[in-house]
């Protein structure tokens, strides 16, 4: 019966007693850890063991303290996105260690990595990647829904509050494909923040926006970074925006330059 | 817009299906047509078969008990010289006389006590010559107890003139024999057995058995009349049995033989060709249903495979936000199941509508339905369950593919 329920997605039906709980939001790792990201000698190679084996990251060491807003710059193909994918637990390093809030992720299995990613890391991409079948508020609720399995009123309240923060309350129930590019990116930002993550990874989130929208999105990122002491890795080609960050690292040919 | 009370996977599956409205409608239509064909064909063929069987078995019993045929028995002593003599001899098959079943009353009582048995009727039968004036016809006489026998062979719709009630001096004859001998209800007919015994009976009723040969030969008389005509005082030549499940007749016949020691033949062996035809039809029906179900499954699988390609970025971003592989897999399995369920509900309606239309338009010349169709709820329930299982099964491979998508590759597109 349990297996059947699992197959149908009802595994936690009987566990859903506390309607208000958003299971484990922000509780996967020590939220007060002084270092949010620590990379020790991280290497990443593709096509391992084949004649076309290519190493993209060559022993990256990086420490990102709690609450730091760090810009990542570098030319195309330098390994910025690969670095972000590894830090975001979407990809595994070929060697080296990655610690998120002190937890060594290299020893975790896929299930534990998925859970850690869902509860501790938020993503914003150059393209918004919103789910077109849902409205703005439903997209924001999605990570909470995935973690808790059942919708509840508190999820909606939290999502509505974040949409208010990004000044999109009037569009909460609008299908996302009816929003402008800047609005869509702000919905994506609210979605990335909804689990109150310890780390936000932003891969050129302003790259597709006009300068006014880009400024607005950056200002929001900075605001949440300061208010929630959330660490941010912000990939950008915009030197002006990078100057407004706490720190800038440059990735060149798979190593972090000065 | 409210997400309701459904779990995450259900919400996403339903929204994905709703978003690809046209695609969903097309595949629902395909599933519905497939299920409709299966439901319609199954009900039609079940109705057709039960009609065939009813027609065949309404004129005969399901099991017939007859005395074992007489076999040659050696009369020589069992020594070497006798054996030598036997080896050189010709063995002549004995004549099969009209014989009674020994202890038939106790055997009939034993069979009646079996829970699978509906009716047991005794028959004293044989061949005779019907003579009227200068005309004569060879006939087959069945001496029956109408109270029992007409529960096996329903005469109510076969009597065309007169009545099916039989007294000791009456008989029922077929329409062809009546025409050949110029007989009407109340006319007298002299019947002679091979032994030379003869009786004169009056025609109580004329029947149409639906077969020219049977209408020429088959006649019914009272049991006592046949017993005296064939020299079988108190004896019967066969016991006719009907059972609740006609398809279990062979097994029950074998049990009766073991229980009573009397040879019992079921309609399945005595009408072997008919049964083979019914079995072949059943097999063909199953094969058609299987291939229709297979095409439905491939339809669902192909639509989901396309949907996964279309939604790979969304799958990637769902994975990035902490949705597990299992959850992704369940989203697509549910889509398969929902397509199967939705399509089968529509399909059942289409099938039922087609059956109603069939009953309305395809009729006998007299306006009666060609045959009764069976709206079996179990057929519709089975179609629903099997379509859901087929949908989930068809969705398995695409779902696995979706669950295994590398989020990095999926997001990059």
C-alpha cells in the first residue's frame, strides 16, 4: 500500500498533519554557519577516460562567508557556469571537496544532494525558466510544494509576501507567459528566495534585461542579501554591477585569478 | 487560481496535461477510440457468442448420459488353444440395441444433487417409421417427461400450432413432417418400431425447431409411450442434463462419469466444431483487443516522449529547485495514468453509445433486436482499470527518461 501510495505521489498523505509546516525550509544545514561555500581543490573534467577528455576547472579553492555578495566574472568558456553548477549541486566535481555550510557534499548521494539543494540553495538564471503551466504565485510556491508535497495556505502567504517584495502583487495570479521579461525575472527571483536559502546562485540574471530592469533585479538581490544575510554568487559580465558587490572573483581558463 | 488539495505530482501532471491542451485532446481521443472499439467489440462478440450458444443449447442438453456401447466379448476359454483360435478369427462388432441405463433413477438422483446441475431429464428414444396412408417417413422418437424435458428444450417459442402438452396418446411433430404427411393438429399417425411394435398417436402440436432436417425427423411423445414402443418398460436410453456454467460442461461430464460409471458426453465434445469456432472467435477477439491496446499504449508513450522533450528545461529547473527524480518520474507516470483513465471513460461512453446504436439500427426483419447485447458493468470496469494500467505502463519509459535527465543539460537546453 505504501509503495502504491508512493507511486501515486501520496507517500506523505498521512504525514500531512501540521497544515502550516513547510517541511525543513532553510533547515537542511546549519543556517548560522560562518562559511556557506568552501571549495578545496575542485577539479572538473568532461568526457573522462576518452581521447577528448577536457578539464574545465583546475583545482578551485574558494571560501564564501555568510552574507557575502560575490561577483563572478570571466570570459565565455572560462568555467563560470561549470563552477556555479558544481556549487549548486547540479553537477559533481571530478575531484576535490565542496562543503555547503560545513557539510561535505562529496559524500552525499543523489537524494541527499537534491534535498540539500532544494532547502539551502536558490537559483536564478539568465533565462527565467518559469513553468508556463502555472501562474506567478504558483511558480513561487513550487519549491515549497515540492518539499512539503501538499499545498497549504501558509505557502500562498509566503509566496504572496515575496511577490509583494518584488512589486508583483497585482500579477500574482497572472500566467507567467503574460508577464514582461523583467517581471518574469523578478518572479524567478522570488521563487529562488522562497525557501529562505543560505546561498543564492545567480547566473547572469540581468543578461537578458534592459538596464532599468537589470538595476531593479540587482537591487532586489542586494536587498535580500543584506536583509537575510544570504550569500550570493553572482555571475555577470557587467563591470558596473560587479563593482557594487562585496567581492569580485575572476575565473580565467578554469582557475580563479586575482 | 487554487492548487487545491492534491499532492505536488498530481498538480504538476494535471497542469502539464492542461497546458498541452491540443496534444492532450488528441491522445485522449485516440485512447477513447481504442477503448471504445474494445468495449464495443467485446460486448458485441460476447452477445453474439451467447446468442449462438443459447440458440444451439436451447435445442439440446449440455450433458447427455448414454449406456456404454456394447463391446464384443470372447466366449472361448482362456487357454492356449482358445487363444490360437481367437487369433485367427474375425471379430464382428455387436449390434447396438436400444438399451436402458441401469439404475437410472438413482443415477439421476445423484446428478440432481450436484450443485452445478440445473435440470436432469430422462429420455427413452429410438428410431421408428411414421405411416399415414400410403406415405411413410423414418422418424426419431424421444419419449420425455415434459415437465423436466421442456426445461431443457424450451418449446414455448417453437410450437407453431397446437400445444406442447403431451398425454400418453399424443405426440409433437416438426413442420416438415407435418407437411410431408399432410398432418394437422388432432390428426392420427401410426408409428412402428423396428421390433414391429406399433402405436397410434394423435398430433398435439406442430413445432419449428429452426432446422429442416430436425423438423422432418424429430418427434416427441410421452415417456411411457416410448418405453412401451421400444420395449423398455421403466427404462430410459439417456439422461439429459443442463448445468449452470455451459463452459464447465466438459469438466462436469467427466465428474459424472467418475461418479456414476455411465458415459457422459458434454456439448463441448458432441459439438466440437461449433465449440472450436467459438474458441477461435474468442481468440481473434483477444488478439484484436491486444493490438488495439498496444496501439493505445504506443500513442500515450509517444505523446509523453514528445512532452518530455518539450518540457526538458522545466524538468531541469524543477530538479534544480530540489524536486527529486522520483517526483519527476511520478509526474509523468501520472500523466500516462490520467490519459488512460480519461480516455477510457470517454471510450466507455463511446462504446456504450455504439452498442445502443447497434441495438437500435441492426434488427431482425420483424423489428426485434438481432440478439441481446450484454451491458456488463464488469466489462466497463475492466476497460477502465486496464486502460489506466496501460497508460502507466506506457508512461514508464518516458518517465524514466525524464527522471534521468541531467538538470545541467536540461536547463542549458
